[in-house]
């Protein structure tokens, strides 16, 4: 099995080197034909199509065949061992080789949420606010070098996506079914460097009927906060069975 994996990795490397070399020559020809002086150190220089393709192909080959899953950070180990939290077996933002997320993310996100749902009994309890405040959801995101705005700085849109996904998983941990984002407000406090795992802490502020208000912050897991956010998620309104039946009659459906 190990020998088979080794052969696969060697084949991937060979393919990557071959394609990269071919595209590299093409890129040089393209640049020389332009006749314009190009400063490779200037990050504002638009890369050629060959450079972009070579970079993405190399990244996909590396993440698929060579790279191993990084170990948990020291600050994440207590979260993973917390008996009140469990890691979701599936998340909607999987870093796969067929997706650009495989380059934006160095590893798939890890979502830690409570085992228990927030029941109707909790909703009716006098200490509803206290019960809600005790719930917490923690999400670990590991951004790579491809989801950047400025060099080595995570793009604000990637951070917004991470907050949105994290809030969504927090909403679903309540056991109320799917929810939809009504708004997210994000404060970008400090530029977030690429390459290191980051932690999004989610807290529930209040639940009003179908509306769930939450807040969260993105940190390095050690207390340094890069951004924070607030949001409102809304549970879809359940259609009345009588109205659905009448709609079928009106449309002539059987």
C-alpha cells in the first residue's frame, strides 16, 4: 500500500514538473513577445495565463498527492477534547482537488458544536437567555496563499465566507433545520496573514421566533483578534398544509 502511494506521488511530481516546465517556457515566450519591461517583484504585475495555470496545477497536485493533513495546533487540542462539543462529520466547504477551495484552504474547516439541540423546552424556559449563552460553536479555518487580496494577506471575501459558513453551522446546531443569512456585519480590525490555522468563536445573542442573532470573532486561537462580526439568520417560514392543498387544487395538480 505504501509502495503504491509512493508511486502515485512520484507520478504526480513527474506530471507536475513536466507540465510546469512546458508552461514556463510558454510564459517566457509570451512575456518576451510583449516587448514591455516586466518587474517580477512587483506584486501588481498581472500574471500570465501560464503562470496562473502552473501555480494552480502545482497546488492541486501537492494537496492531492503529497501534502499530509497538518496536526492540530496546541490551542485546538482542548477544543477537540471538550466533552460538550463534537466535530461535525461534514461541512459544506470541503477542500477538494476539483475545487478552487483546495487552494484557498490548506485543510478542510473543522466545526465543533454542542451535542444537544436547543429544544422547545429551552425556548419556553425562564432562564432561556442563560441556556442560550452557555452554547458555543468553534470553527477552525486554515487559509492558504491562493485566497489573498494583498500578498500573504487573506482576502476579506474569504473571511466573510468563513464567518457566513460558521454562523450557518452554529444555527444548524440548534436543531431548527436550515437557516438563511439575513445580514452579516464584519469589522476588519487587523490584516489576517495566510498560512496559520485561525479560530472563529460563535456566541448566540438571542432567539426571537424564526430569527437567531449571533456574534463571533476570528482570532489566532491565542487571543489576538483579527476581525469580528454580528449576524441575523432566519428560519424559513413553514407553509400552511391547508394553503398548500388549496394551491394544488387551484393549479389543477392531482
